[in-house]
């Protein structure tokens, strides 16, 4: 993926009208990746080149209606900056990509929002909706760490844990838009309560937020997951115990994913992946112990960073347009 800055237009175009001349010669789509704090947006070519990018606050505290309007407004602004052929949007939660409806997002407070229709009504352009992490999976599989491998599983570990399977360059959303939700795979049946209401989900043990919480409970001191990773390297016994439990849970979950889906590569992104060898080395060592009849696939760190979701949203839109 290459990133080229887009020159700013000389003047502000009239409201509701695109600028008259394209800022780049090739066709573009507007792409948006909605997170809990920021909306990452840009103009992206069909090869994944980002010609312009910008960030806007999501504004969760203003309520779901305000967030929806902010998303539509950012898309409108991109469409005014340069002529675009369509819009790709990625949002968290439960997403029905086929219907273009965001079914539910606990952190953003909405239910059954028909984003594809709303964007088309606002801009008069085709719009494609996808799940934020599965969009990231698509980008990493085609243009990032999994490029050239037919089947890729992408795992994002941050405040939560989520994933997505990409085969033949196509992401699998599942029958109800919930495929790849490895964060809610139960790996410890009597384990801690998960935010979903179940017990022992992977997310309840190995997410960055739960690693930090487990360390705080045991050490009785504050610390983030990044702090825990540093303390692991320093030999802190409490940090090492918490980290080992998270690694074991991740290895159990990934072993199940490998047996069921047979990916040719596992790509790991999200904030916890920044721990580097502290995460990857013990995880790579743990997987062969759980796979008696086969070798584990290579495990690679993601390379597209926090733009993966935005680029994946654009790729989905181009798939429909082309």
C-alpha cells in the first residue's frame, strides 16, 4: 500500500456539490473506518493507494444519532473534496454486510442502522458496509502481511478481541454477519465473566483491557497491557503469570481456528501486537504443543497499522463497483 498526499483544493466548493476537476487522474472511493474515539477516513484508489486521509472525533458522548450524522457528514466532505465513485464504510459490532445494516454496537449505542441506504440517499452513490475488523482482515490479506497467501486469518487484539477469515481474497462474513468472532470463543469454561455475559471467552482473558485488569488485581498497582509487556521483559513474576495465561488462551483459540479453517497464515494486529517478540515468540512456541497432527501456519505481525480498516472498507467498495 502506498500513501500519497492529496493537494488541498484552492477554494471551498458550494455545499452539496463536488468539485469540478478531479484532484487525481484515477478513480477514487471514499472510505471510512469508525472506532470508539475516531473516524479514520480517506480517498482510496482501486489498488489500495491512499491519496488523502483525515481523522475526525466519533463523538460517542453526544449519542448514537449524532455519531450517525457525523459519519454521513465525513462521507459528504470526502465526496466534495474529489469526485468519488462510491463509499466504503466499516463499523464495529454486529454487521449485516449483505443488507447494509449495522445491527448492533454496544459502545456506539445503535441498533439496525441502514448505513448503506443512508449514505446512498445523502450522496447519490453506491455504498458498501462491512465489519471494521473483517475489513482490516481483507486489507492485510490482500495488501499487507498476508499478501500472496490464499487463506489468511486476521486476529486483532486490543480493548477487545476479534478476527476475520479471508479466502481467495474474499472475506467471510458468515450467515448472520458474525463470522470470525474468536473473542467470544469459550476457552476457559469457568473463567472470568465476559462483557457478552458468558464466562471464559478469549476476550475476557487475553484482550489488552483484561490483561491490564488482571495485573492490577494481583499486583495492586495501576498498569496498562503495554506496561505488563514491559514488566514481562523485566522479569516481573506477577506480570509473567498474567501474560502466560493470556498466551495460553490465545494459543488454545488459534489452535481451534487452525484445525477448523486451515489458514495458510495468521496475521495479528491491534494494540497488543506492538509487544512484538514478547507476544509472538511464546505464542509461536505454544501452538505446536496443541497441534499434534499438523504444523501451525506462520504467524506474522500486521503491517498496515490503523489504516487497515479504512483500506479494507475501500477494497470492499471497489469489489462491488468493479
